[in-house]
């Protein structure tokens, strides 16, 4: 093309020169446009792949929160029973093991976090392109940070009561009353007795004698009562983001783009 323009210049054939120049500029423009279209198509394909990964991460975060919800609900139930026992002021007699387990169960604590590395990667690329989805994910992450902040440190009750429970009761508790499978903690209720009634009764007597137990237990069990509802609310925010991701993926499938367009120079020998 450029060789033809030079030849026309030598002959001073201005009409042909203009025509050749327009064709040259048009070809360059179309080539750039085709390149941009194909780049955009590749970007959208990559964004879709990351959206699929992000969906899996959000779904897993919901599952992990549900696991913590079940565990913390057991902590709350045990705490309510332990406080009721202290308030009643009655002796547990030969049935002190279940009471001791309630005090132990209530001391359970887990740090909870939400991490969405795929979302971080997408934001570095300016994705997701749908603003509503970005807002929903940011709201979810902000809410998660606020919900999890109180669990950065274990409660005061935890170390206090565990120091009062007889050492002989610790090993059977962890063996029979606590399970950990696939990352999920569960607190068995009821669980088989692990010590003699005398050892369990001695533990309850030590707990009762400590003036700080009732205060710290009330604080922690009371917090757990409202905290479970906070986790449910957090998962509602996650499900909202999940619905927007599903809608985006469905829209992307419905409006899939055509095959890459060849530039004018491609396929010409």
C-alpha cells in the first residue's frame, strides 16, 4: 500500500494518492478497532473466570460462617445453663460432669475471618465492571470486619474457668466432648462422663468459689446470645452479593460475544 502511494506521488496522481491514503488510514483504524475488540473479549473472558472463582469464595465464606454459627449457638446454650446453675445455688450431687462440661463448652472461642483473594485481584484490574456488585461486596466485607472485630481476642472467662477446671477433666473433655473435622469445631452435648463424680464436684466447687466467674460468664454468654444473630445478618449480605454474581454470570452467558474478528491484514498472503 505504501509503495503504491510513493509511485503515485512520483507521477503526481493526486486523486489516486488521496484514495490510497484514505484506504491506508482506514485499514490502520480497523486494525486497531479489531485489536481492541479482541482485547475486550479476552478481558471479559478473564473477568468471567474470576467471577466463577469469586462465587466459590463467597459461597465458602457462607459455609464457614454457618459452621461458626452452630458452634457459637452451642456456646450460648451451655452458657445459659451454667448461669442458671450458679443462680439456682443448688448442689449438683453426683451429676456434676454435665455441669462441668457446660462451663467448659462456654469457654470455647474461635477467631473468624472472611478473605476473598479473588476479589482483591479483580479490583486491581478494575473489575467487577458492575458497580452494584462492587458495592455489595464492599458492604459485605465492611460488615464482616465489624462483626469479627470483637473476636480478635478470647474472652476473660476462657482462661479463668479453664484454670479452675481440674486437670484430670481436660483430657477426657477434649477426647469425648470436642470434635474437629474438615475445619469444623463441634461441641458434643451431651458427652460421656470423663472423671469420677468426686473430681467433677471438686471442679464445680472451685468454679463456684471464684467471685469473677459469674461476671465474666454473664458477659461472654450474653455476647454470644446476640452474636449468632449478627452472623446470620452477615450471611444475608453475602447471599445478596452471591445473587448479583449469579445474575452477572447468567447475563454474560446470554450475551456471549462472537468469535474474534480478523484484522484486514490477517489471512491475506
